[in-house]
């Protein structure tokens, strides 16, 4: 058991100021709400808080095609009408709209995950958190599912410079297709995704039969679930599979995507998980005492996203949080009861015991096909892009975010709402 974990937490207030549009379910403003809730519980006093660097185009092009990165850099809402062919080619449009400061938004959330990976690589922390990251659907040459740049792939590529094997775990309600696809042919990364599958649910991939190909065969694990799964079933299945995965694969580092759309009551989700049930996955993964990179992901009922990621920050810090939410900038979002926990959902659980047993058996059978962890001959470690070696003493103090002071308080009147489910107010006539 390690002595007290050293936690690095990455945040830039600018990431929460962008706006996907009036009727779009993705609200980056949820990141401001999360951060202020974290501050209100004084969790920032137990972590090192950093403002991430804005990832350079050449860093983004470590995975994405250079032409796609260049187009994201160039396109604006005012010029998009001139580029209808390119918009179609790169899948920009309704789900992935062009909005003001789109590229800077991508640079910040990707920079956070890349910085998190580098700090882990340099053994400057045990756990690194970037709630702005986790945009797992983006592909090499196109946007997908509200995701433009796949920060997770970029972070994993960084970790592969120092680690022979990286384990990626995804508990978003949607299949982690972009990450799986990026590493489908390699045994250097094992991807494990727990998600809703069937009924044309986005993105439509993630069947248990998808296991990887060539050198990557059996190194992609999919756990397809039906509507309404509850804490008990989900946690039991998660713990059984992840225990066997870690025992078999022997990863050097874990990346955990904590999409909060798997919570009960999510606008786009269909599971019955409570915040405690979701956070139990984080608690369990932490117990392996491996270097851990934690990101956000989906989550479309923003007050519950903020609750969830705050509780999970507490879990990573071994801090039990009182249920009564302290006064903070966004307190009105948590009315009427101002409590941190939310109840389980009431969607019918269509995951029968026999269905879960069948899935578990198939996954464990596939894992048995892996004889042993791959033996990777490590080459000389390539340099970090444009990033000087970390020197704690010489580090620019301006890069450290000091609680509220350097953090920009961003409040969007057009994202306040009344009533249930985080709907934009006064949008009925739009």
C-alpha cells in the first residue's frame, strides 16, 4: 500500500465558457459547476491544481490526421458556410457543431489529459484528474458524438512512451469506440468498455464479440448491457471482470473514463446507477495502487455530473464528503434539497441474471485466450513535445491555479434553467 497518494488535478476555467448551442445536450458549463463544487468541499487543499497547457496542433496530430486538425483550427461559425464539403467529410454538423473557440476548447481538454499523462510518466503524481477530458468518440479523421479531439488516445500514446501495457476502462453509458478503434490491432493497450448496447443506441458498436484483431485479438473487451442496470449488478460485474483483467494483463498504468451519463436520470442515458454505485468503480480501480489517469466523459444532467465527479474526486483523495452541499457559486442548481447524493433510478432493469452471467462467461473466456502479458522490448523513450522537464522549484507559479483567485468565474445566463432535466430555459420558441 502506498503512503498518501499524490494527486494532480487539471482545470482551466475557459473550458467551461464555450457553448455548443441552445438545444445541444453537451454543456461544458458542467465543468465550472464541478470545479466550484470541488472547491466548496475544500478538496483543492489536498491536491496540486494545474492549468493545463493548450495542446499544440502537432501534439493533436500524434493521433489525428494533420488535415483534420488544421481544419478544426481554421473553421469558425462565420466561415463554415464556405466549407460544406469539408464539414461533411469531417462529420461536423448537428451532433458536432462548429462554435466559437472550438479549437481552443479542444486544445485545453486535450492538453489536460496529455499533461496528466506526462506527470504520471515523470512520477510526479500517483493519480492525475482531468474532468474536462474523456471525449472517447473522436476518430482519427473525424468528429463523432460531441467529440472532436480524442484526448484519451493522445494521453495513452503518451503513457506508452514509459509503459509496456496500458489498461483503458470506460464506464460511460456509450461504447468507447474511438479509443477501442485506435488500439484495435495492438496488445500494448487493453480497452474495457461497459455500456448500453442495442436498440440503435449510439454509437452502435461494442458487442461482446468485438475483441480486437491481429496482435490486438482479445485485447478489446466489451461488456454490452441493457436498459436499467442497477448498482448491485453493475458493481458485481465490474469488479469480477476488472479483477481478472488486471491479474491477466498486468498493466503498468490505468486510464479510467468516468462518463456520468451512466447515472440514473441522465438526459441521454438509460441506466439506474446512483452516484455511490458509479463512484464504487473509481474506488475499486484505485485499490490496485497503479498509476491512474482519471477523466470525465459524457453526462447531460449537469447538476448530477458535478455531484458525481466531486464525489469521485473525494474518493480519489480518500475524503468522505458530507451530503449537504456547501454554499458555492452554483448552489441554486442543486435545489430543492441541496444534497450530494441522488437516488437510484426507476427504469426497469432488463439485464436478467442469466444475461449478465452469459456476458460475464464470454468475457472471462476471451481473457483466458491471453496466455500472458505481452513482452514488449522498450525502446529509448521519445521526448515530450515542447514541454520542458518538470522542475517543481523552477516551475512558473502562475501555472499553478490558486483556488478561486486565478480561476475565471464563468456564468452563462443562457444555460440557467428552471424545472427538471437541465433544459435550457426560454428555448421553447427557438
